[in-house]
C-alpha cells in the first residue's frame, strides 16, 4: 500500500497560504478569464474542477476528448488504432454566475453521468479570500467507474443484444456520485493571468477500488486531495493560450490549450510520473501506471448570442428577398414606361383630333409609373440604410398593353 508522503503537510500549507497571499486579479480580468473544458467534466484544468462559474449566464462548453489507452481484456495480441483511443463527450452550461450543470458520455460504449457545481463564495477584487465551490461528478448509471472512466463496459448476449457489465477489476469502485469542494485564487502575472486551486473529493478522487499499487503506485499526495495551477495569455484579442498543471488526486498531469474565437484544441500528458508501460507494474499495466497522451477539441459560446444570431440571419435573408422584389418591380416599371412612350410616339403620328386626348391619357399613366418608381426607390434606399419602412412593397405592374 502507498504510504503518506512526509511533505504532504508542507505542500498543503504552502498552497493554502498562496491562495490567500497572492495578489487578487482585477474584477474586469476575473470576468474575462474563461477556463477551458476538462477531459471529461466541464470547465476546469485538465482533470480537476476549479471554483469558477462564468459570469455570463447561458455560456456553454462542448468538448470531445480522446485518451490513448491500449488496454485489452479479451486476450488479443494487438489492437487497431481506433480501439486504443478511449473517447468522451461533455456539454457544460453556466447560469446566473453561480451554478454550472452538464452531462458526459464516457467512452464508446457509452456510459454516462451528470456533473454540476455551485459557486458558494466568489472572488472579490478588494478581498484576499479565494473563490469556493462545491460540486458533484458521475451522477449516472454506473457506480463502478474508475478515474479513467473505463470501469463499466458492455457485452453481447447469445442473441446479439448488448448489456451493461462491470469490468472484473472495477467491482469494488463506488464512485457515483463523487462530491468535492475546491478553492481557487486568480492573480495577475506579467502580461497574463493565472490561478491556483486546491480541493478535496470523494469517489473518483479518493476510491482506489481496493486495487492498491496496481491502481496507482506513485503520484498521490494524499487520498482525496487534488491541486493545480493555470497560466493564460492572450496573444491577440481573439486568441488565448492556457498552460495547465495539476495533481488530480492520483497523478501529475500537464498540458496546453489554444483557443480561437471559442474553438479550442488541447494536448495533455497524464500520469507523467509513471513513465512507460511495463508488465512489472501489475496485472493491469495496460490500463494504469504509465504516461498517456490526451487530445481535446471543443467549442464555447453563449446560447442567447447563438439564438440572436440565428434571428438576425433570418431577418437579413427576409430583407434581401424584399430588396430583390423591389429591384424586380423597378425593372418591370421601366419596361412599362418604355412601352407607354412607344405608344405615345405612335399616338403623336395619328390623327390630329385624337392626339391631344391620347397624349393626355398616356402622359398621366407615365407619371403614375414614375411616381411608383420613386416610391420603390425610396423604400429600397431605406432598406439598404437599415431603416425598413412599415409598408410592404407594391406588386410590379402588368406589362400588357393599354387599350388604344
């Protein structure tokens, strides 16, 4: 069994003092410092949560991640590339500056679980205390998930149907739900900003499923204790780069995430202290106790902004259709004027007694068409200036010849 490290008290005290002593990030920067999505459970660092909820209600994060785990319990000698990547999907939403809630799909099976957090204490620019949050993870259909979320699987029955099963090594895990508390302090650092987080949790942060060193032979500071830090810079107004490092209660992880206009790409190394895979590390050496590569692809936005954008695009399309109708009306009326002018010329060459009467009627019709064109051109101009009038466009006139 692992023994408690002699430096645990020193580490915890040092980080605790840092959470209070570091300079507080200004209020405006606190509002702008959006966190990336974690590997499996909403916003945070790499695998651990932070005491933060977006101040903008309706912000959402969607992410898909892949972890390279070439495990195989069916006895095959080799695996194809696709089966060596365990993938996850998560969607996280933030509301009222205090609450976040989300949903995750684990692996390709998939199993699933809800997660959420309440920001009990916010950071304040003129106060030294950190933000404090409490939350939960893995509120789902499998109580036997491990920290890599491969504890539950599916099997095929004799009829070809599938059923949920618990992997043989995971029967002693009890992680649904996992609850935790975490404190986070943000601060300015050079041209960027950073944060430190310290927390304690049950379940996924604490339970080793009675596997002992086979589950984790090094890297743990103390059971249930997790901590981490982040440093972020903004090379341009629309880009951000996050540098992340943490201990998730079991292992040391590090990574970098780039974000451009809400689209993010992340590369992480997990279980860095373990080194390469080796059969000497126990019967589950294909799953635990070796360094792993992780990738993430995500998108973040705001549901209200997205809905407003859809409405504006619909309105622009409607106005463009109306402009096209007005242009068609103008062209039709130009054609009508040309026909009337031709008739006028013919009338002028006719009998003198009929010329005055026909000219008067034709000129009146021409003037009517010109007035209609002027109204249509005025309406088109207002539409192009973004001031659509209330009345709809008139229909183009008929192109039939007037009676002689």
